[in-house]
C-alpha cells in the first residue's frame, strides 16, 4: 500500500515538474513508436532524468513479466476443414472459369445474397409505407402556411416588420420596429450581436484558448433552455428582454416578431448568455410574464472535444512531418508536388477541426435560451357590422374556396395513397378470393 | 522472404502454396490470440481455423489496403466478439480465470493472468494486442477504431495498473517464493484488495 502511495506521489510530482518528455512518450519511445526527432529527444532526456529512468525500468519489467504467460505450441499443419475449403475453392474457381453459364447459381451461393434480399424488401416496404405517410403529413403544413399567407394578405393584412438592434448613443441597445419590409422579404432576422454592452466581453474571446485546456479536464456541457411566456404588456416585456440581455452580457442570436393587425403579437428569439449566468437570466426572464413552458437541457460534449483535440494533434504531427519531408525532398518534381498537395490537404483538415473546436467551446461558454413571448389575446369589438351584401359575398367566396380545397385534398389523397392502396389491394385480393372460393366450395359440397 | 501481402495476392490468384505459407506463419499467433482470451482450448483452435476459413471465403474480395496481419486479427476480433456473445447467451463464463496455466513457470503465468483479468476490458485488449500480438499503436488503433493517442493513453494506463498489480508481490521474478508463502493469508488478501482498488 505504502509503496503504491509513494509511487502515486512520485507520479504527481513528475507531472508537476516540467518534464520535456511525458510519461506516455517514454513508453512510446521504449515501444519504438516515436518519430525519429522525438525519439532522440526522449533518449536524451532519459539519459539525464532519474525519474524517467525508473519509469522506463518499471515499464520494461511489466513487459518482461507478461512473457510468463505462455501458450502451448500449435501444430502448423493445415487442418482438414481448411484443406477441404481450399479444395472446394479451387474446384469452384475451375467451374466458374469453365462454365460461365452457372453465374446465377454462384451468385445465389453467396452468403450476403439472402441478407441483401431481406434488406431490399424491407427498404421497399418502408418506402411504400413511409413516403406517402410523410408526404401526407407535410402537405397539410404547407397548405396551412399557404392558406395563412393568403389569408394574411387578404383578410388581416399582417404588417411584417424587420426588427433590428441598434446601438443607442448612450451605449444601450434600442430594439424595435424600424420599418415595413416589402413583400417577399423573410421575417427571419440574421444573428445580430449587440455591439455595445450587450456584446460578449473581449476577455471571452481572448481567454477561449486558455480556457480550452482547463475545460478539457472538467466536463464540457452545452446548455440550452426553452421558455414560453405570455404577457399582457408586450412592449414592456420586449424591452425587458433587452434589459436582461444587457445586464448579463448576452446577445440575440435570432429574433422574429409577428404583429398581425388583428390578433396576438408574438416574439420568438434565440438568446445567448454566458453559461454561468443561465440560471439568473432565466429567473429574470420569467418575471416578464406568465410562464407557459420551461425546460432545460445539458449536453455533454467532453468526449467529442477530447476526440477532436486528439485528431487535431495527430493532424499537426502529420503536417510537421510532411513539412520536414518537403524540406529534405530532393527527388522528382512530381513527388515534391505530391507532398505539397498532401500538406495543403492536411492544413485544410486542421483549419476545419480548429473551427469545429472553436464552435464547441462557444457552445459551452454561451448557453442558448429559446424564448417565445406571446401577447394575451384581447378581442376587439366591431361596433359597425358589415353590410348584408358584403356578408353574402364573403360567404360565397368562403364556400367556393372550401369546395376547391376539398377537391384538391381529395386529389392529393388519391395521388399519395393510390399506389399503396392498389399494391396492398392486389396483394390481399388474390389470397382472399382463393380462400373465399375454397370456403364456398366446401360449404356447397 | 515474400511478405504477407504479396502472399495474400498470390493466394487470391489461386496459389495454394501461398496460403499454406500464410497459414504456417499465422496459425500459431492466431491460436495464441484466441487461447489467451477464451477458456476452452478446443474453441480457441476452432476459431483459429474459422479465421482461415473466413480468409479463404473472402479472398476474392481482398484488397491490399492494410497489412495482412491486421486483416487477420480484425477477423479474429469479430469472431471473438461473436463467441463471447454466444457464451453470454448460453450463460457460460468466458473469462479464463481459473484454468491452470502452462509454460515454464505456470505459477507466474497464472499470476499474470489474474492481474490481467483485473484490468479494464478495453485497456486489457489494447495491452494484449501490443504485448502478445506485437501490433503497433497504429495497427491497434485501426483494429479497434480508436484514435492513436487514445490507444497510447490506454496502453499506458493498463501498464501502470498492471505494474501496481504485479509489483506488491515482489514482481514475478520471485513470484514463486512469495506466492508459496503468502497465498491464502490475510496479508495477501489485503494486497489483492489494494490491487483491485
């Protein structure tokens, strides 16, 4: 026990000391798994460092100890079944070469054929069942959105506005309706980071690199939350969101506001706040209205990050080796070009992985809150009712549209389900008819 | 001496002699591979044969993308996984923990096996592939579909854990003396517990 504790202490001490060669590298050096340069460095260090010498001796000792587990010798003669398989293969090859007409039998003998056939059948059935199902589910949504857009233009004349976050002279942020967007411009707003107080402090960006190493040890959690609120004072709640973001140094990732002429106003926003302030931000947001829904989620991405780091380190080592190779290359031009192509490929990979790492770090540093703010519905009394003629006209148009919709729905249903119905009908019809006739014959006799 | 990949390509073209050469080179190592991982020697032999049967069946589709050695152990690992699943399904214990060891120093061998059995499964597999099958880090990574750095870390952890397990008894060099005197005593049990921890 005491010996193990001593060893543990020694290992910790070694970690704390500034060894130019890591313990794993010492092991890799002994296994002959280090590149030449690193091996030379490790050898030089081993000559001077007593601790690493002890470690190397212990590792060698472990490998030596493992040789005690020996296995009884094995007869190297080819066994009967293997010899038979070899003979069979030879004869099959001869047959296939001599008799090309038997290709179908040879094809059927392959093991994967039944599996492929089953998989193919399953795929076909899935396609027949799922595709109409999915199209049926997608169609109503499209129909609804089309109907809504048509109705919006026609009946409610929804005013669509772009919302933007503009830094105010005082350093704050003024968010709100700035103008009507022409038809055809989507409501979705691009991610607009608050430039002044709402922007994440520069230290965040600066310390990301330094943080990354610390984050490696602690579990990395990407936190997300969802909050649905209903408020009776939409404007106040809207500005309240800006205030909360400013206080917690967060920013808006995405923000949409729908303000129909009649009906409730609705705000949908994706907010990003520093992860450590998620709790307090949520608490403040909840004061802006009545909470309809609240949910939180944490996704651990430590393994993903560590794996990415390892791949990145490997790619960097490869790049280094290739660069060395390029420097020492004295061969043909084509070989030099090949090395250069490989270097650019590896660099591309490194850049892509670095971007991915940055993205992961940002996901951890900033939590995402998806907020939906809905205004309480207040029905407005219509003091002067529409004239009788207008009401008749509206009813006629509604009736006409309803008929057209029904016809279109029926056609869509037939197009969607027709082939499936025909197929299954054909499959069920013949066995049913067979059994029906058999039963009928039996009852008559 | 023709290399393994050339032999495999010759076999693919129909040379029986090439296959026999490959068989002679790898039947022993493959038997050892299965023998160290399974309790039943007969099953180890069967699986070694099945590996070669799989090679014969798959020969027309063979492409020299990786070493034949890695290719063979890849097949071996798949067969081993299937065997373990079968054993688990039938409720047969698969770990070779109690069987008497063989070799020049059976007691030391048994001690090594017991120590190996205490390691984490993935670390033990990496350690065995390195020490007994003599595969490189890259080959192990390719076989187990792991990053090379992960293989290196786990190998280091396995060796360190094994060192801690083996050494309290005074290493294997004098395992006979210590085990002869200590086995079954409370002190030995306490050390075993420490090793397990």
